């Protein structure tokens, strides 16, 4: 049916990691590699033609995912790709559907990343609050450092050792390990 993207027909296709596709178009717009021989990009066909041919792929539509990253210079990588086993000239409606699905997928992935960041920040703040309470709880530095080391091990490290210089010689005061047999 023209104007509809039939995802169910392609449920047996390989995962994207095994079936390469070309980069999405500039400015975040979907790229088209229709079945028209004159429209096919030479580089993609030369590099991946054997894989596409083995899978019976004759046309594809690639829509970029607009992924937000916590890193300022991180690469916005990700696409949603629709494959057809018949030659196809894509309508504007096909491109609109692909773009809408890419936007929905991007939103879901971005929300998931924000949720994970939120959970990490809550754990970090909880650890800092506990560490502050431990540091303020005793004037005995050996007891305080031992409690801080044991607090740090499950939160920020698998292993923690505290050394104190006594008369210019390092002295190991505390060892905490996630596996109590190693401490």
C-alpha cells in the first residue's frame, strides 16, 4: 500500500549492526536509497551491495535519530532504517512517517538517558550525604577513615586503601574491598 511503511513484512531482517546502511542526510533529514538504478549511491552499493543483495534489499530509507548526549562534543550517532525487498520510490508521506518514527524513538532514548542520569545523580548525592555524616561523626581519624573507606567501596570503587604518613613513612591504615576475603 503506497504511503505506508510495513514493518511487519521485514521482521526477519538482520539487526542493523550486521546490515550496514549509509549515513543519514545533512540537516537531520532522512536519506533515500530507492530501487531506481540511477538514484542509487555508488559508494553504498559498491561497499554493501553484496550484503543488500544477499538479504534481497532493493530500497532503503534512513532517518537520523536526534540523540542528546551528556558530552559536549559527542557524536550524534544513530539511525532508524527501513528496508524493502522491492524497488521503491519514496513519497513525501513515507519520509514523514520515517521521520516521525525516528523522532519518537529519539525521544524515548533521550528520556531513558535522562532517567539514568537522574538516578546516578541521586546515588552520588546520597553517597556524599552519608560521607559527610561519617566525617562529622567522630574526632578519631582512624575510625572515621575506616568508616569512609568502607562506605566508598560499594559506591565508587571495588577497593580502597588509606595510607597515612607517620614520621615520613607511609603506613597503611585501612583496606576495604568489595570481596571481604581480599581486604
